[in-house]
C-alpha cells in the first residue's frame, strides 16, 4: 500500500510483533482483568457514590449487565474479576464459586491515607505479586492480549495521588470529578490528595513506596498485571485513569514495561493525559469515556485486532498484482 | 452508570436512535460501498501512482487481499464495489459477474478539470442518482449502517478542489500528498487545483455545479449514498478525505444530511479536518490513516457497535441492584 497509509495501525502491529517476537502476531485470545478493592480514604467523603457500590458492581460483573460485560463480550475477551480487598463479602455466597471471580483479599479496604499510609510495604508487594500471578495464569491459559480494568469507590483519589507524586505535578492538575463529585467535593478531594502526600511523603522514585502510601490494592494488582505482561511478552492494553496509575507504579519498578503497553483511551478525567504523557503513551481512542471497569481497554482491542489483521492478511501490491509508484 | 460516563458513546447511540426513530437501535447488518472512478486530471501528473491502479485495486477488492477486505470482514460488513467510471474494463471478464461488483460506468473517467468541467451537469446528476439507487438497494436488502469508501487515482486532487470551493479555503490548506507525491508534486497539485477552480468557477452554493466542474464520478456516487441514507433513515459512516468531499456535495444539496452522518476518522490528509469542521462532524477515530477504500469507516463501525450494544444491553444501576449517588 502507499507508504504507511494505515498510520498508527502500522505502529500497533509492529509493536505487537516486537513484543511477541513474531512476524505472525496473534491476539485472538484476549482477557480483561478487573481489579477491585476498597479505599479507606472514602471516609473523607471523596466519592459521589457509597462504598457499597464496589461490591455491588462485582455482583453486576458476574451477573452480566455491566458496561464491561457488553464491551468485553463484543471484543471477544474473557473477563476475570479479582477481589483484591473489598470491605464486604460477596452475597449471596454462591457467587464466590463463579470461576471468573478470584478472591485474593489482602485486607478489607486500605487504611485512610490522610491519617497514615494506605497499606504496609508488605501489602503493596503482595498486591503486585497477586496481580502478577493472576495475569501469568491468564497468559499460561492462552491469553495473547490482556486488558486491565478497575473497580473501587475512591480509587480516582488514590490514582490522582499516585499521578501527582510520580509525574511531580500539582494535585490540582491531577484531581478530577471521578464518578461525579460537585465543585465543593472536587476542592475537598484536592485538599485530601495534597494532605495525604504531605502526611506520607512517598518517594517518587520508589513505586512500591508510592503504592503503599497513597495507592490501593487494585492499583497494585494492575501494576502486577502489567509487569507480568512484560515478563511473559504479552501486550497489555491499559484502560483509563486508575489503570494508568497502576502503569506509573509498574514503570517505577521496571522502566521497560512501557514497551509492552498500549493506552486504550484517554479518559475524561482531566489528569489522565498528564499521566499518559509522562509514560510517553499516546492513547488509541479519545471518546471522553470515564466509566472504568476496563471499558476503554476492551473497545480499543478492536483497533489492535484491526492492526494485527491488516498485518497478517493484507496482500502487498506485488501479491495483488497492483502497479507500483510512478518512476 | 455515573452521568454520561461513556462519553461520546452516548452521543452515538442517541443519534442512531434518532435516525432510526427507535429505542431499540440496530446496526447488525452493515455494508461498505466502495465507489470507484478515474480522473482526467491525472494527465497533469497529480498522482504518485499510475492510473491503472484504479482498476487493479477493484480486482484486489474482489480477490480479497485489500485493506478494506480485512477491515470490513473484521467489522462483519458486506462490501460492494461500484464502477462509476473507470477507464478500462475489468479483466479477466468473468470478474464482471461477481455479485459484489456493480458496473455503472458513466464514462471512461472524467475530463481533465484543468481544461474545462470534469463532467457535464447531467453526468453529475447521474452519478448522484446511481449512488442513491445503490445505497437504497442495500438498505432495502437489510443494511442498518452504511459505510462509504472510494477508489480512484487522482481523487484527492478532485476532493481538494471540492473542499476548497465549498469551505471557501485556499487550495494550499486543502491539498495534501494523497498517496504520496513529493514536495514538487505537491506544489504542482496545488497549482492545478487552483487553476481548475479559476478556469471553471464552480458556484459554492450549488453542490451539483461543484461536483460537475471539479469533482469525480465516485464522489458523486458517495454523495448519492449519503442522500439515500438520510432519505431512508439509515446512518452513514463516511471514511476520509474523498468521502467527506462527497458529504460536502451532498450537504450543499440537502443540509439535513449532516444529521445522518458519522465521520469514521480524521485522515492524515491535511485538509480533511477543515472539511469535517465545515460539516461540524467530529471524527470517531484519529489514527493517521490515509488509505481510503472505506478502511476508516469500517474500523469506526466497531465503536458505533459498542455504543449501540451499551444502549441495548447494559443494565441501569436499578436493574443491577447498585446503590445510587450519595444524598
């Protein structure tokens, strides 16, 4: 075809070839891993929704009516839900037997990061190891493309704190409305992020320290998934604001993970593009989405599939008997 | 879900509901219509590729190795190819019997618009009527979403001329490298567009006049498809630079067509975003593509499908038993 006439599709397929070390890239088997956890900082009134919603949404994922069910289904991706540390136990109990659910509770929510570290360094390490193991299992079971997703009331607050620390930007630029706090809520959320950073003084160079002090269990789980993707040469498409906070943590632990990442979309959460710029990732989609759950990652999988299909199936001009450029 | 948390997906599904006058929108059956024709202005050396490529690419579409075969196939869309006026006859002759090909030759290419009008007003009307009929037949056969595509060596030159006339912008802003002319070729192409406009003085308010004087048969066919989509309440997703030139012509004939259009993507051809801005259409994708054939339209169909699937399948918080916002 005319030189690189499919634009970024060429970049995508080349990167997947490089990641998979293959000129026959394959992303037929896909999985979206949704990491879920609760956040102690919700006690400060940072969210528009009550904390029960974290658990209720896990039920919705398993029942099949959530946004990610629709979009992962459309993309032909399996969905895995990991309870990294929600406050409650899933009711009714039989839901816990669903093979798509992995109960790996580290604790019943993080501690309030305004009063001290959200979790211990040991718990931070544990969250990453769980994410690494879950993703490794998916890859061992045949997944050729992973998507990350999140669920956790309060997690835009933790993600904004991680973003502010690692990108060295002011919390003002990183804090957004999340699921929809109003203006006074936004100002309070900003104060809380600033206060949590001042109280805990996380070391921006130490991803584990940032995760422990102002992060969340699901964010550690996402970081672990990303590290596993890089380790096993499996491309990972991250979702929005929370997944990218996980990517920032993973990148502090191992810079090379960036080479294995695709940014599914740019979220409407205003700090997200700063995070992506820090990671030098250009989003695939830009549709003003801010639902989380992995919805942006799932939708972007169609574009990556298009890139790989073009690479594998399209003829060259020579194969198709089409004349070349004028001399 | 949190208010409009899926961003533009909500806009897309609402628009499709409005177009189809239904709260159960359906875009299961999709078709990409590729309009093909040759251009007399190629004699001026405006293209990086020889004119034979138009016909050779039609063969490639029917043989199955072109970009649009891959991406329409992935999107589950049928592909229709219309010979609106290519110079040669398709060889070997048995290809003409392929049911996906419609031979509706208006002439063996347009006249050279630098020397006079590209076609007569009667031919311009004919090209639109053919496009209207082809699209109407697809809709009658069950298509619920149409995509437009193009093939025609020289057609970025004609499209740039249409764009310059209708948007009232300088040809400098509208002319780009197309399939890849070099810098001196680009300057020549710009002079030719400027010369063709000065010679023919098309009336910007009269879409048929613009099409006749500086357009192409495939561009008229695309305009006809767009008018048919609006007439039959079928959403149409346009591809890139050439399809949008067709949309500009259609919009001059009937302003309301804009309400039935989706812009699949923003092309790398530099004038494209000016055309889209004139039509007040925001592109769905922005991936630097510039292959034509309908490839951008086909890829965007996944996003529109996502919007419709979310609208039809996702539960409300109430249905899913999820708590509402904090009081």
